[in-house]
């Protein structure tokens, strides 16, 4: 009997060692999704009841405070860029050779007419540092068991959402769904991530769909065509004076 109790205690300690807190789940899942740096190629299709268009762009991200996105297609939009450094963001318009700084009040504005906002694309706010995390349980999404983590803004955080509910797979912490709520508790936007593939050195969702809940019959889909993590990107890539070069 004593041996059985000892073995049971060892097993329980083993299971406990695998249990993660909400903070650990969010941190590890976000790090998996972003890496220390990344270089990517993506396409975006915006569908509405009246029109549809497709953009292609390249992205460079370094740490949590530097990101550059440059549109490569269609030709009339090629060269249009969005740059984030720290808490500042700029858009570059090649047609007029002009760089415009985006004020915090415009972070919820649509990016290139899509359902993604400026904040979504450049991740100005950090889900790791700006929110308190609460693991509320697990749910099945597309047949896969997922952690459900509610993220509530810290009192002094300059964020745009009243709450974000985050779902990632229990097996490997790959994110599959995010729900964005207003300060009044209304579901405003829904992001689903699917078609998980092994990309570079990790499992990664390659098809994202963002829906603005109150706008029916429209959505924006992003396809990740290629992405490489933890690559060496010089800081000069994110200099404002180089944005149009």
C-alpha cells in the first residue's frame, strides 16, 4: 500500500508539473506565433457584398516594438508601407511620396479597407503585458481541445479592447481563435485561424479570417504563404527615413 501511495504521489506531481497558468499559456502561445523576429509573405482578400479585392505584402517583425509591412500587389498599391517603432506608427504613400504618422485615436481605423485595424496589423498593444490573464477552462474548436483564456486590460494600459478571449490548442498552444469585446461587453470582432501547417520550425495557422460582427456578408482573409522565424533583421530596416526605399 505504501508503494502505491508513493507512486500515486509521483504521478500527481508529474501531472502538476505540466499544468500551466494563464500567464504561461498566453506568453508561450504568443512567442510561438511571433518568435523573436520573423519575415513573412502573405496575401489578403477583402470580401464585401459589393466588391472584392486582393493584396499581397511582405512583413518584417523584430521583438515586440518593430514591424514593417510593404504591399507588393496590386501594382497601383505597391510600395505602400506601414511602420511601427515602439508606440509610434506611420503609413508611407508612394504615389505622393508622403509619410503620415498615425495618432493613437486612429489605431482602430481599418487597414487598407479590410476588417483588420491598424492595431491588429502592427500589434501596438501587447496581450502579454497590457492584460491580466484568466484561464477559464477548455473548449473544443474544430474537434480540438483548446485552452480558453480571458484577457482583461490592466488599469493603466492604453488598449482599445474591453476584453479579449483567446483560444489555443492544448496540444501545442497554436492559437485558433480570438474574440474582441468592447468596454460594454459587446463582441465586436472575431478572428479564426486554421489550416495549421509546419512552417519553418513550428506548427503555424496559415489561414486567418477576421469578421466585424455588426457588418454582415463581409470578411477579410489572410493566407500565410511563407514565414521564417528568428531571422537576422538589421535595425536599419525599421528606420523612418528608409521606409520608402
